[in-house]
C-alpha cells in the first residue's frame, strides 16, 4: 500500500479543480493520460468531475484512460463531461474486478452516448457489464473505430451482431462473453457470420463461450488480413473437440500468432495447427488435452519462433518435433500446478535432448520442474540470454539428493556466456551453486535468488558479476534470512540498479546504510522486513540520492517480531523532508499504519514539488494525501505553475 494510496477524501476534495486541470494541461498531447490510480487513491469522483469540467475547455486531449477508476457517478454524467473533448481518440474505461455496489456501469445507455463521439478510434470497455445487442447497435456510429474491447458481457450472445459490420475500419476486436469460473453460453453461428464482414481485421480475441451447441459454423476464411487469433475459456460440454471445430472455420493458414488459454482441446487440434505454416508464435496455456497428446504434427511449423506450453497437462512423451523448428528462439514449458514436480513428468530430459539441436534458442522457461542432471543439457544451449528454472510450489527440501545434483549442475551453466536473465527462485541453490554460476556469467544483468538457500556470506560471489543490475532475494527461509551482513556484501555489486530483499526479518534500518555505496541504485524494496524501523530507514537511505522507487514497512498492522506492540511510525513531515532530498523519487510505498499525522513546513513542501513538470499526475496527488496540509501544497503548486 502506497503512502497516500488511501488518501483522505477531505484533503482531496479541498484541492482546487482549476489547479488540477492546469496540471493536466502540462501533459504532451501525444501522452496517454491515466487517471485510474488517482481515482483509486481518492475514493471520490467529485474532484475528478470538476477537473474534467475545467479540462474540457480548450483542451486538445487525445487519450484518456479511466481504467480502474472508482467512478461513483452515473454514466450520463461522465459522458456530459467528456462531450466537449472533441479531439479525443482513445478512451479506456476498463475495470479488473466487478463493483456491483457502484452506480457507474457500462451499459446500453453508455454505449448510446459513446456512439455520438465520432472521433473515437480506440475504445476499451473491458469490465463486467450488462451490454446487450442494443448497446452494440448504438456504437455503430463510430465509423473510425479501429480497436474495440468489450466484456465480460453475456448479453451479447443473444444478439444478431449485425451492427458490427458497420465498423469496416476495425483492425482489433476483443470480446469476452462469459466471466471466468461461470458456465459459458453457446456461441451462436450468427455472431461468427457477422465477423466475416470485417475486411481489415488483424487481431481477433474471443473468450468465455461454449461450442457444444454450435453446428455448421460459417467460414471466416475471407478474413485474409487476420494474423492474430486468441481463444480463452472456450469449452465444449459434449466433447473435447470444440476448439478444433472453431479452428476449422478460421483462416489459420495466414495466422502469425495463435493463443489458446484455458480451453478444452482434443487430439485433432494439433493436426489443424500444423496447417498454419506461417505461424511464428504459438501459446497453449492452462489447457486440458487428452493425456499423452502427441505434438509431432508441429514438425512442419518451420517458421515458428516462439512456443509456449505452460501449465497444461502432460502433452507428449516425444519431443523430437523440436529438431525441425529451425527458427525457434523462445520456448516455455512451465509445469502444471496439479502435476508432480519431478522433471520426468514432462520428459524434460527428452525435451532438452531434442532442444539441443536448436543452438539459436535464446529464451527457455522450465518453471515448476525439479531439475538435476538436466542442467547439463541446458548448458549446451550456448545462445541462451534468458533462463527460468525457478521451482515455486515445489517442495525442494524433501528432495535433498536433487538439491546436491542441482548445485553441481549450476556450475555447468557458467559456460552460458550470453546469459542476461537467470531465475533461481525457490530452488536449492546454495553457496556452491552460486559460486559456480558467478564464475562465468559475465553478461548477467538480472538474477533472482528468492526463497533459496543462499546466506549472507555467499553473496560475496556476486561481485564477480560486473554487469549485474537487478537482484532479488525475497522471502528467504527462516534459517537463511538475509541480514545486514548480506546487504554489506550486496553493496559491493557496483552496477546494481534494482534490489528486492522483502520479507527478510533480520534486516534492520542500520543495514540500509551500506546501500549508500550503490550510487546508481534506483529501485529498492525492503517491505515486510519487520525489524526495519521506517523512520530510521529514511535516515539511513539519505545517501541513496538516485532512488526512484522505495518500498518499506510492513503490510500488516503490527510487526511480526513484536505482535503485542504498535508498529513503528514515521511522521508525514519526515516523509516530505525525505522526498525533498530525493530529486528522482517518484514512488514511496509505506503502509498507512506506519504514518502519524503532522504538517510539513511550507519550505519543505515547496521543495518537494519544485520539479512538478517531471512528475506524473498521480505522484502529485500522493503528495497531496500525505502532506496533511492542502493549503501549503496548493500554494507551492501555484508558485511552480
């Protein structure tokens, strides 16, 4: 929770709308203006309404993103405010989670009003909504529309979809019919028939429907420009062949990218995919195919560059088709969450044996597998730049024999001289393994050791990585917690820019002083380190003047170490003074129960906002909510503007 992310509404409501509008005008015309975090901060739309009222006078705003906003206003009121934004081309009102208690709702009435904003070219209304075919008809007036994203909105399945034919300029269409976890409704054939009338469609994403009652699907082979197809949450209550039925009516021969997510697929799916000879990227994630499904049909996809088979049930015992994918540079096969973690479950040894033929493979993701001797095969992939062999969800401690083999195998990875990213989170890597990889990975930029067996003294090996810029050592096991001594070792990694050590209970504010030696440190996350006193931490970090992002404090109302005591607290004046000394700081995350109210002096507040033109809007409002003094902030802002 960010300091001020739960800002006081009274403080926000006292902020002058004309001043907020003046700040908004400072954004370049080409920039997308996002108010989502602002409205989530304030939990009030009163000032948003007033600011937009001011903003629409003489503005040339082209992009407006209200995604995630807590829009406690009728849809008609919002549209009245947007009406005079005559230059507006991009509008997003997306919402990740349904808010059934909010009065704002994307419905047919809103669509009718949006249909009169003839200049719109991109419209994003992705949130649970009661839009029906009537609402879709009202959008028919947007003849310039090139991107349309809707849903979940099950009401659209009861419509004829005829009005979609009016959007002849549409290049991207993304529609979700049913919400995740709910029973999907059958997709009428009439809907697909109308999609065939979109001559310029390049990308089509459809989600949340059932194909069991869909017969004699119309052909969409006329969509000659379609290159990107995505199907998500597509089911068939009668047989696992629903996706195949859908693919047969699509122009798969011209596809460049195909994504299947959370779909029921059968044995006839991959033979169909093999016809997509122009395919460059294929993703099959969280799908439930027939066990032992053979992938040899993909041998003919000679142009395939990226292949993702994440979190699906065991697909194949024969990976020989990989030898024929001569252009493959990215491959991912993360373990299914319900599968056993051993590498033999997916025949990883056979996978790697065939992958070796792909000497130009650059990215490899084998998350969730307990690897051992297989690391020797990975070492043969000398072109690798990114490798993820993290084992989140695996019980590494119960496999001590694998832990030993794993660390011996890490030494072989030292030969991957081009490797830039390495994820070893939740693995059994210890001092021996860390020494092995640090001896040769001279180009490594990003390293994740979270949840591993690495201890303080082991971190001394990191100094052998001259280009290391990002390091994560989060949530170490209780016996291997990183302490102040570990930070002292980390401070010797001179190129470090981003450091995450959250969830380590042995780090104190005193240990943070070591980080002053990292003159380029820009991002630091020490949150949920219960031994760190936030007030002392701000004092210890005064030497880290390059900081752009800082997260500290516990997410809980009390510290883990002292559950019977109040959490350590820091004054708002101290926060403002710290910000004034940090010229590049744009994010300060601190839970509200760590903050005590007081009023920073006018001099400190003016110093904190002197570089307003370089700030994002939401940062300015965060300072409003943590300042405790609207008057002083307003005076400082008026002086600056």
